[in-house]
């Protein structure tokens, strides 16, 4: 199996199905900073990277996983301007 290099902006899948994007590579510190699809930031050292059994994948179509915005924050003119996967029909429940 070929070792995949950590390239900023590339997405990977772990064997357990977790998706993440490489957001920074610190060559001096020997670390790779990743952001999981849910927005969680984590750090991996260079030595651990080859042992992770990663698969390089395309970026997810549903970009809203790590975006922390409410529908009111979106400034589109029409409801049809809201990207797919953004609107949550239950979002009104916490607006008491």
C-alpha cells in the first residue's frame, strides 16, 4: 500500500469511516493539523501518519458539517439560494 502524503486541502477517510481535511502541516514541529467533518481540530505527528491506513477521498458534498451558522446568518435573497444540506427543519425549536 502506498503512503499518502498530507497535503493541505486534501480529504481523507480513516478505516472507521471518519472524514477529515488536512488544514496545516508544521514541518519544523513534525505535526499535521486536521479538521474533522464535524469541525473538531486535531493534531497528528509525522511518525503516526503512515500507520493510519488512510484513503484519500473527495471533499464531502454536504459542506455544512463543520460550518457553525444558523439559517438567519445566510444572506441569500431567496430560499432557493440556500445550498443543499444547509437548512435544518428543526432549527426553529431552539428559538424560544
